[in-house]
């Protein structure tokens, strides 16, 4: 079979193009540090990389959500500490002013302090984290408690993912904690009642409020305990996600990253092969040209 000059020329061009492609791929591997830059480089590794990067993104989302939930619950705990302080002070006043040796004027002065404590509790329960109100349930775009103590939120409890498909409570039911839904006391109503009893100079009503204030303190303590438990779970989830992300990064690196020494060696070999190919191509094309001119 006769090999024509056109065939020789075409084969030479193809070999040169292939050599150039190998050099380009080797250069890209060295400069990017990536062994798998396209699925064709290693189809199996490319498929695994897609899955691991998806897992990495999912873990990152869980970690961010868990951290945000922990931060919000810490803010809720701080607000509840302020509520607890106010209730404790109100209980102290009720215990002290419940003694009938105090005059009506004394009790009226104490009533003004209780009114201030009421406002402190409302302000604490209207605390915000970021752009949402902490104690409003799902109705977190408006203040959950009106100035008179009326609850304007709902019964919703936000839940945040701590592991794929596993969720944990990330908010406090303020209707239970503050309004006594389900068998407790309305702490705001209790403060209002104490203020009224002090102004009325009603010793029996003042003394009766002490037990209700204690129940309210217990409700707040229970809510803080729940928040603390959830914070621990979310913090643990953040730590677990951090370790998983480290593991995922190692796997992704093993699958897709280039070995620097090997990549550099391959680049040198590819460049050497390209030079040899170009030299051979030059000689072949010159030989074919001479043949053509001698015909």
C-alpha cells in the first residue's frame, strides 16, 4: 500500500497535536494541582468526587445551621436570665412587703418597682437575634409580647438539622414558659397582680403571689435547662461536622489532587516527547518536500 505525502502530512499533524495536548494537560495539572479536571481524566474518581463534594456541601449546611441555632439559644438563655432576675427581685419584694408592718406608702413605692420589673420582663421576652424575634415561635417578624404582656406569637417550635435527617428543637415555647400554657402560671399576669396588691395595700394578696412567682421562676429555669441541652447538642453537631469536613477534604484531595512530583515528571516527559515529535515532524515534512521537488 502506497503512503502518499498527504497521508504522511496528516499523520504528522495528528502526532504533533496529540503531543501538544499531552503537554497542555500536564501543564494544567501542575498549575492547578488537580489530577482530575474533567470526567474523562478518571471517570470513577470523577463520579466519587461529585458525591463527596455533595456530602461536603450538606455537612457545611448542617454545621452552619447548628452553629446559628446554638448562638440563638445562647441569646435566649441570656434573655431568660434577665427574666429570672426580675422575678427573683419581685419575689423578694413580695416576701418583704408581705409583712404587715409595712405601710401603704411603702407598698405603693414597691409597686412602682414591680411595674419596672414587668417592663424589664417584657423587653427581655421581646429579644431579637439577627432579624427575628426569639420567643415568637414561627411568628418571628413581630414583637411576641405587647406592652401589656399579651402574647402575640404562636406555638411553633423551630427545628434545626444536627445530622442528615435528624432534627433538634431550636427555640423555646414562650406560651408555656411565660404564659403558663399547660398548667403553669402567667408570669406577666403574676407581676401585674403583685403590683395591684401592693397598691391596694392587700397583705394577703401580696403573700399569695410568692408561690406564683416561684412557679414562674421554675418555668423559666426549665426553659433555660431545655435551651442548655439543645445548645450542647448543636455544639456537638458543629464539632462532628468539623471533623467530617476534614475527612471529606482528605478524601477529595486523594481522589482529585495531583501528586506534585509525579505531575512535574509527567510534564517534563510530555515536553520531551513534544520536542522529539516536532523534530521528527520537521524531518519528515522536509523529506516529503524534497521528494516532491525531485519528481
